[in-house]
C-alpha cells in the first residue's frame, strides 16, 4: 500500500486531459455602487454581450443603506446563465438566494436577462433614497 494518495490511479489518460476550453475569463471581481430613489428598479451591474455557446456563473453580495439610516438590507445571490448557439441568454434553473436580510421587505435584488447582456437590478422602497454596494464575482466558460 502506498504511503501517499495518487489521484491518477485508475484513471485513463483521456480522463486526465482537460476539456478544450478556448475562452475563459478566470474569476473576475467587480465592485459597483449607486444610489436609488423610490422603488425604481435600477441596474447596478451589467455583463455585456455574452457570446453564443457560453456559460456564466455569477455570485453577488449586496449591501444597502437608506440615507436617513432608517432602512438597510443585505443579500447574497448566485445564478448560472448560458447562451446556446443561435439563441438568447437564458438562466439555468433558479436564482439561489444564500441569504436575504431586510429591514423593509420592499427592497429587492434580481438578475435581469437583456440578451445578450446579463444585468443585476436593485430596488429600494417608495420614498427612500438608498445607497447600494455590490461585490460581483463571475467566471465565463465557452468552447466556441
């Protein structure tokens, strides 16, 4: 019995060969901020022009603070998006909400598909002026 773990035992050479990825962003991180007024959905982040035959994983952490310090909210959401050959941008499955903490249930965060762009929208409450900060991490994989 070997004294170390060999992960290649029992695997063929083709199983060890990486997939032919011709384009990948690696992990990217962007920090975005803006101010909203009232309950108007507003785009805080956009990933423009997602190519055909592409899959995108997005993980977002968002914090909101109403300017009079009366309201606040925090979110962590994730989603998987893809664009097939000749098709529009679609979401695979549902958005995963890892947590939602709100002092006002009217606040909201959502992904918006505006093919070929992926957007992240935030919404405050009526009568509120709210400062938002989002940390967006994503990566893209495609074989086209």
